[in-house]
C-alpha cells in the first residue's frame, strides 16, 4: 500500500463511501499534503492541498462532500481546528 519511506495518515471515507482523503509526506518527507481518491473511478490519488510541517489530521468529511474538518496539532497545549 505504501512505498515504505513516506507516511500516509488520517484516511477518511466520505459519507457515501465513494471517495477517500488522506495525508502523505512523499513530496519532501517533512510537509504533509492532502490527497483525495475516487475509489470506483480513476483510483489515482490527486493532491488537493499542501500543509507546512507535520501534526495535521483529517477529523471528518462534511455531508456536502466539499469540506473537511482538519486539526493541526501544534503542542500538548495547543491545537488549531480548520474547515
């Protein structure tokens, strides 16, 4: 499933079970990128966003299919929530 070098994190299915989103650090081994993939169609992951640093996770996928709830873990005392 992976290349054995990069990390894949935070996989979440959409509500209808047709798409998946996940985070990956294969671009530069430091920053995380968000990918989406249609599991019944092309099946090629498509990068949709780039995030600086680690600590990002996907918490939930909105019913409307066009928004994600993301969390950026900064420290034990601080995290940021993003829509």
